[in-house]
C-alpha cells in the first residue's frame, strides 16, 4: 500500500501571537453543530473533474466569482483535464477561454507555468503536499488548502473573503488578516468539524452572513454570534441563545 503523503503544517512567524476566539468552546461546538445540521455534506461550488482541474479553477478564482469561473471552465475542462493537454492547448487559446475573468493574462501565465512544473517534476500529478503546492505559480496558502481539503480530504481551512468576514463578525476567529484568522481557526475548530468547516463557513458567508446586510433572521447560528449590529426584527432572535 502506498504511503500517504504528509502535509506540512503552515509555519507561524517567530514571535507572532495567536489571537483568541470570543466564543466559548461549547459555543464553537454548537455553532458548527448547527451548520452541520443544516448542511450535513457541504460541497465546494467550483466545478472540476479531478485534482488538476480543481487546482486550475482555484487559481482562476482569484478576484472572480465561482459562477464566473464555472462559465469559463466548463467548455475548457471538457477538452483539457490534464497539464499535458493544457500545454498542448497553448497560451493563446487558454487566454481566449478565460478572457471573461479578471486578470486573465496573468492567470493564464500562471496556469501554463504550473502545468509545465507538474509535468516536469510530478509526472503530471498534483502533489499531495502543502509546500510543493505553494511553490507553484499563482498558488498561496488559501489555494493550497482548498486543494488539500477537496482533492485529498485534508482537514484544513482556506480563508477567503467570506470566511474572513464570518470569523470576525461572529467572534469565532477574529483577526486582522487571512493568515491570522486561518491560524486561529486551526486552533479553535474542534477536530470533528475540521474536514467540512471550510465549506460551512464559506457557504454561510456567501448566502447568509453577506457583506452589506447579513440575513440574521434566517441565521442558524445567530444565538451564538457576537455581531452587535444584527438585522433581526425586534424579538425575532429571542430565545435562540446557546443552550
């Protein structure tokens, strides 16, 4: 049996002090229990057919919506689903395929370069290793975590704008930047919830805890949320406190 690759844990800068959750451990457990009850098997919304197309889709998703990426990649991935095929497709045709996305020229260069590296150094396979992933063009901690979580079932959390907002608003994992939030989430999310925590939080931020006017009256975690400016009608959330 092949030995499973060991995923390196992200290194925290020396002297960096980890923040603290504003929620009690039992409140954190309740928060995720409620998100789990609402959506037991959450799925990512970026369409892909294998780890390689997932990696490409996540790289393309920077500064773009998942829906926009899916529109661009659906016809692309129907023909191009390996790094070898991507290199054969060529720069010009890739640019044309993703022209609807922001920063398409830069993204196309990154996809072609990472495809070349995958072919030359990894036999055309996406590495199951954080450090190797983060060395690929266009791949940072967030992208690596998405691939590790979805493609390889690693219990890691990728912090995007939605997760950053939810973590700070609720008090679950407040932090000044994505790395600080990610570090705190790694610490406070109970192990039994870590595999799906990324998707629960991102979907909650995308459809309920939205940026301009969060939908607090329909929020299943409103009772444990520390957000001071909830949008509920008077008394609508009474009696939902953690218990």
